[in-house]
């Protein structure tokens, strides 16, 4: 008995007509922008060995991966992320390439979050990876590209920046398990103040506990740095704050009046391969980020090639939702001409249609036996012209 032959799996959907146009427009806009800045496109397989995502650091819980086996019984996953496969390629096929490497991509990732309603398990990501530079100018290059990407979408936007090192330095001072650190991280990320306070109270008290309690509230403009310095007295963290302050000032100048740049010290991404700068981008009218990324200086070394890197990915699906919510789905272009062939003139009709397409027109070949049916079809589809090929090439408006 077939129960699922008329529906799509959870977290997936069919795209029709105007939705397809939106997706391709967004993808083409972003890829064109990346390439104009010197990034070269690459595509990694949709299937990867599980080992690629099962490194010393477990960045992706296996329960969130779509898994299958190959003909030799080896465990595969449907690619849940684009950065790690690119790290694999950089550490192997591109190990001898001149640095820095500027790479871009536009491809799907697959992962499941069962607790989320309305989730997308099949996500189109378009993004960049800048490999081989740990200079501040590389961070600014990525921020500048992120700003241009959001601006190119034609909607009001904001960009948040943070530094994962601040959270890691604080939580590293606690004598707790990795599981407890993850619970703290999750509550800070979700800005769940009551649950965070209860959890930290169960650990103890002190300056570090107080700082972690207030970390998710440290967001806004440059005043955030002064508040953080008053709250956190640690030379390492002070250095990170100074570094982030300089990036914030430059990023604000780069963005100008096109969008809003804010600081959020509570950005603590779940994908914990980030080691420094973290960025998140938002579009007006959508509560979740549509762009995310940051610096990941240690990830590629897990594949045997120790080089720094920084990048971001744009969630194309999320942008589609914003556009659909705003009621801006484009209409599908209508054909300019439909060409009807009288019996025996079929080959000539296809030649005629080809010549019209070479003039830049959208041309259909009629798939009816009777001319009256073609005329009716043209009226229903609002096609303004019918061309009849019967040896005399007469036209009907």
C-alpha cells in the first residue's frame, strides 16, 4: 500500500513557476557578486563519507544527518554543510595552491532538526570561503562581501558581529563537563535568560557566572564594548574586545547608511568550528538570520592542512520566504508567439520558431491539430500572436 506517493518528505517542498524564478534570481545575483570580487566557484558532491563530518570535534550530531550506505557498505551522509567538504578539498586537491584562496559555491545541504516546525531539511546555500589569511583585512573582506550580498537583495538589512572567543574564554574558566557547556551555550544563543540564570545558579557564583548571565544582553552599538569591559576583567578577553571594536568601526564605515551594523556578544553558534569573528545577517520581516558565518582557523587542520579561513553562507530558502511573505513573487513570462503547422509543414514550423527565438522572442510550437484550438489556447494564455506555417507564412494577431 502506497501512503507517501503524493507528498514530499518533511522539510522539503516543490517549487513552482514564480518560486523558481525567485530562487534562480537570488542564486544568480549572489554568485555574480562573488565572482565579481574574484571568488572562483566550486561544487562538492551531495554525498560525502560520514568520516568527513565525524572528526575529532563533533560539529554535526549524527542524529541530524541523513545517512545511507554505498555498494560496499560504507556509511555516507547527504552533505549537511558546505564548509567542511570545501575544507576537505582544500586540504587535498588544493593543498599546493597559491594562498589566499577565494572560493564560492551555490549548492544544497541536507540536515534535520526534528524539534523545529516549518523547517527546511533541504537548504540552498550560496557562500564564500577565504582560505589562507588570518589578517584583519580578510575579516573585513568577508564582512564587506556580506554587506554587498544583503544590499543586493534590495531589502532593508542588518548585520550582527560577535566573537566566539569571548564565550569560550569565559566558559573555559568553569569546572564543568562539555555537556554542561553546551547547555549554557544553547541558552545564551536563544537568549533564554530565566533558564540560563537557573542553570548557572546551579553551578555556583562569582564574576565568571555573572558575566555569562549578562552575555546575551550585551548587544547594540559601540556602548557594548564599554559595558563588557566593566563586567569582564580578563586580559585575554580585553584583547578580543579591542580586536572586535576595531572591526566594528571599520564595518560601520564600510556599510555606511545602506544597513545597520550591531555588536552581539551573545552570538555563540552551534556549529562550534568557529574560532573568532562571527557574523549574522538579517532582512527586515524575517526573524531568523539569512546569512551566517565567521572565522574557523582550526577546521582545515583536522584534514591535515593547517591554514586559517573565514567565510559565510546565505540561506537562499530563507530569502525566498521573505520575498513570498512580501507578496513579490514574479509572474511567469508569457510566450510572445505560438507557431502552428499545417499538415506536412511541421519541420518548417520548427525552423520558423527557431528564427523567431533568435530575435529574442519567447516562442511555442503549437501542439494542436486544429487552428481554432491554437487560437483558443493563445487567448487563454494571453499569447498575442499566432504564426501559421502552411507554405505562405501568414500571421494572425
